[in-house]
């Protein structure tokens, strides 16, 4: 770059301003773990409130879980299962929040935001860490309930049964859990590496990290699908299931906006002949993604408006089947 001259100083050369070539400050996991403490504390409080609500529903006889599994009408005995449900619901809520923040950061943003972009990025990272912890706690309490429940087995067999049913894909073989449990396991096993890859992106490259990070939406879809299939609190066509479907509308709308108006110029969808460096299959894939996101938005609106959300009628009589009596 040539030096600039100014008429005020009689043509004296003025050197261009020096550019800051220092690399951006690297975000380390330890710092984010400290920043996540208030967020994690709020998550624990929400989990406690959800647990109290579920416990009270069982005690009052209004619990949908008891309607599905009448043998669980003793909240004091099955408190670990209720706590697992509570962690699952708070985990899904935090997953919703971190996905919304991620889509807000990666897509077209409003002209005015109450906080800076740096604050939003920090919230996105800390809520992601909290979500992973809640998902693991959800699975751990489910395993603990299975260990407690299988009282007829020896201790080592009980531990293995609880671990395998919870963490080994394809091992759980009862009812809808044969599909729902692997979906939840897939969400957990994808969430951890995808969430932690941010802290090593300086090693794998920002471009590789961005490509992998897009699969976070798959984690969220698996989590919602797992809940709709296995969450006994949303089995029936009642208000909890309706709220769960309603919460997906802003996620789908933000995803569609992010695809239609991506922040990065290279991701914008121009005419195929005008896209430099983009192959026709790549262009078709991006176009199909936008069409699919639009179809999801329309489908969600139809589901919520029509009330046909997959919920079933609450049975007048409890199911005849029940497991063995706990010791």
C-alpha cells in the first residue's frame, strides 16, 4: 500500500495505520465452565421445579406417566424416574435455547439487540455446556432407576442391565423404547463431540468446524423426536404435547431465515450459472435444504392448527400389563 499524503501538511507523507495482526483471543473450556455456573444453577432450579410438579401430579393421580404405567403411582418409590424426567425436560428446554441462540448468531440478526454479539456467543456456549450436562444427568438417573428396579438380579447384573439399557444402542427392547432410546442415545453421543469441538477449532480449522457444527440441529431433532415417542407426559393429545409442538415453530422459522439469508456470502443461493466455485450437486443440495425447511414450517403450522399432533386418547382403564413388584 502506498503512503498517503494530506494537503494540510503540505504533502508530507503519512504512513497508513498499522493493522492489528494478533490472532483473536482463544476461548478455552475452563473459562466457559466458570461462566456456565450461573446458567447451570438456573438449570438445577428449573429441574427442581419440574420435579416438584411431576411429583405432585403423581400424588394427585393426574400424572400421564401413571396413566401409561399404573405401577408407578408411588412417587416416593419411583422418584429417580421422575427426576430423570425432570432433567430431560430441562435439558430439552436448554437445548431449545442454545439452538435459538445459535441460529440467531449464524443468520440475519435484528438491527438492534439488547446485548452485544460477544455476549450472545458466550450465552450460546454456556447453554450448550449446560445442555450436555442435563442430558447426561437425564440418562444417568434413568440408569439408576433401572438398577434400583431390577432388584431380583445380583448387584453386578443390575449395574450391567441399567448401563446397557441406557447407554448401549439397541439393547433396550421394551415397547416404544426400542426406537426412542436409541434416538436419545444418538442425541447424547452427537451432542458431546459437536459441542466440545468449538474448543479445538484452532486445530481442525474454522471451515471444518463450521461444517461439523451444522449437525447440531440433528441433535435437537433427535431430542424432540425422543421426547415425543418416549415422554409419557406428552403421550396424550393434551396441552403439554401442544406446547412442545408450538416451541418448534420459532426454531423452524429461524432455521428457514438462516438458510434463505445466510450471514456468509459463500452460502447464499444465487442462480446456478452465477455461483462461482459451487458445483451443481452442491447448489441442488442447498436449494433442497431451503425447500425442506419451508415444508417443516408449513407442516408445524398445520399440526398445531389442526390438533392432529400424534397424541393419543387417555385410556379410561389402566393397562393390564405391569412389571414385577419391586422388593
